[in-house]
């Protein structure tokens, strides 16, 4: 269904929009309620067929999502690398832990992950280091919501609401400025436990006992290839 959606979208897009570009060169303006130029009719019919093909592509995407969600247990990828990725974003879990990379990758080629897979993986003990992470804060989403309210109130001239939203934004900025505890350190032992749990799910329970709060830093994933 994904391949069908792809081809329908590609074909439909060109059929829907290329005739409109040609009509623009022929002098047809946009957003006409009606037209009296018979030479435009074939192009508009082709454009209409393109929109119908795009609609078919949308239906295929909906079916793809439906079947993927309904059959997710049977379709689940067990390799951790379903697309045989070439670049580094495919080398980390999905979703990734809070620190992304346990160690800063060393890049020697353009397709670093592909080169890593072609070589034998390093099985020696890895010396992990502590990682400094930003602490989570509720002020960010709150400021985003207040910004939306401020913009909405300015568009509709709701001055009282705009003043309240602006005051709330200033209060959030001041509160954040006074917060001196904006970072937290993830110790090396916790990084090791997370990486062990990600790469060897069967050992995760025993290795993470001394770090019961690791759930906010890592997620379950199949072992890497």
C-alpha cells in the first residue's frame, strides 16, 4: 500500500499541477468561477484526473496506516535496522534515549553507519562517561501556549487577553531566568545500564535494578544488528 500511495501521489501530482502551469502561461488567472475559453478545457480535465489520482493515493496511505497498526505485532521489525540505513541516525534506538549517542561518533566516511556495519563490531568493554543533560521543564510548553494566545488575541484585537498573555510570558521568562538547576548529570553506570538494556533486552531487568529511574531516559527496542 505504501508503494501504491507513492506512485499515485507522484503521477497525480504531475497530472494535477503541470497543466495548471501551462494554463498560467496561456493567460488563465487563478480562482475563476467560470471560463469561456474552450482551449483551456482539455488541460483542466487532465488536472481534474490528477486530483482524483491523488485522492486514490491518500486512500492508499490511510489503508497502509490501518493495516500497519492492526497488524503491528506480525509486521514488527526485529532487526533494529529495517531499511539497512547508511547514516548515523539509524544507529540509535527509535525513539532515541535522551542523550542520543552514548559516545560521540567518530566519522571517517560519508556513510558512517554503513561503514560500521561492514566492519566487525567492537565487542570489547566500552568505557562510558557521564553525560550532562538538560532538565525537563514545564515552562516551555506553557510559554508556547501563551504565545499562541498572544498571537490570537492580537489578530482579533482582544487587548485584555493580549496583556494577560504577555504578562504570563514575562513571568515564565523571569522564572526560567531564576532557575539555576537546568541540567542534570546521567552517571556513567546509568549510561552503561541503558545501553545494555537497549542492545540486550533480556538482560535489562538485572542491569537496571540500581537505576530505577532509567525509564525516562531510554525506551525498549530490539537488539541492534
